C-alpha cells in the first residue's frame, strides 16, 4: 500500500503535469500559488507534496520528473512532518471524517510564509481539499495571494474548485489532473489488493473511476458492499419498498463516523450521473430514468450532493438524510 501523500514516492498517470512543474521552476517563472484540481483520490496531494519536496531539496536531477530519493534527508523530514519550511493543512472534524479546515489554522499561513526560510530556500504551504475552508478561512488566504512574500509558495488541492472564492481561483495557476486509464487502475488493484478476487478488483476499479486513492478508500471502507446496496436500491426504482429504505437508512447511520453514509451517497450519485449522461447522449440507460424528465434527474443528482455536504458539515441526522434523499428519487 502506498503511504500518505507527504511520504509517497510514487506518482501514477500525472507525469506530464510533473514535467510542466519542473520546467516552470527551472526557467524562473514559478508562480506563487498553484491550484491542483481533479477527482477525489486522483493524486493531487501526492503531486503537490512531490513538487514541494523537490523544491526544498534544491531541484535535483532525476530520471523521473520531481523525483526525490526516499533516503534523502528532505524526503524523510517532509514524510515525518518535521521540515521547518513546509506546512501542511488538511480538513478534519476530530471524529474520523474529514470535514473542514479551521480558520485559526489558515490564519497561521501568512505568518509562516512571511518568515525567512530556515534552510535558505522556499517556504511552502500545502492545503489539501481546499474546498473544506469556509468563506472566512478562504478570505484569510487572500492577503497572501494578493501580496505574496518572496520565495513563498502556496499549493492548494481541490476536487470542487467551484466551492472556492473566485478571487482565490483567479490568483492561482491551475493544473487539472485527470482519471487514470482502466488498464493502469487494474494493475494497481492487482498489486495493492492481491487477496481479493479478480471480479472484486474489477468492480472496485470501475467504481473508483480512475482515482487510485479512491480505489484504496473503497477497498478499505466496505465499498463493495455499499456498491451492492446502491445497485439494489436503483433496481427497485421507481417504487422502492419503504421497509427496505428504513433498513438501509439504519445500516448507513449505524457507522458513527459517517463514512458509510458519505460513500453510499457518492456511489449513488456516480451511478445516477452515468445514467443521466447515457440518456443525454442517446445511449440506452436504466429504465428507472423514464419515471421523470432528464432535467429533474439532474436536479436530484445535485440535491443529493448538497444533502451529503450539509448533513456532515452541520452534524444532521444521517438516517433522516438518507430517507429524505432516497424518497426524492422515488416516483411521486
């Protein structure tokens, strides 16, 4: 299994982006703020930390772009979180579900970047899942973005750039990372999940949608079972059994950290989104779509996303959220 992004030496599928970053740093055109976008788990944070390690190590030559040997002292300190010139922020709730980046953490960023580099190079801040900052926290970054200190670098990652303030997006150079090919994902599944059957790995590869991090998260978090529950619910549309809806809601709410609820909604939206795109392109789609206009399904897809975000952010009742969301998908 690959380690967490600060200590992950591997990069899958984003070599072109890595080469572009290396070339930009090499010709003196390095912008002070970068926004890495792409699906959750596709490798945004891995690339951001890879770039940070390489810069802090003095941009060494390597066979692979931005690569740094694992026995390098900079690599080891970044992996351990002890490098004096690097600060990492990631959203947490304190209950095991990543939800938000606190504004008091963000307010430390300008002061950190404004200090002289301890090792004479760069001062770097990596913000994972930057969309988890609320408006107050995002505004706390604006002064740094508008008046960046010398030799300071801000690396933001996000799977939802539209949830960032326009003023933040406009001041960052954007790098879009795209899903990996199916063959590459199957290879990773075989390497990382040898104890699963070929069929199970194939299902996980399909529902992970080209994102290695998501592949691991689904494998470790009952992704296969939740996928089956999604399929079972959709098979009952347009009129699911109310008793089974309550049983499903109870099961999803039973996991107190919220991971089952979040993953179920994520997989459900994926299936709905795929069906909607198929129908819009004239490709045969699941029969349940005929129960209402396609535009209504698109609205419901969006509603489910907002429901999941609000439920976790506001600590709402997950069972009621499940019942509310799934009931809206049933025929009126």
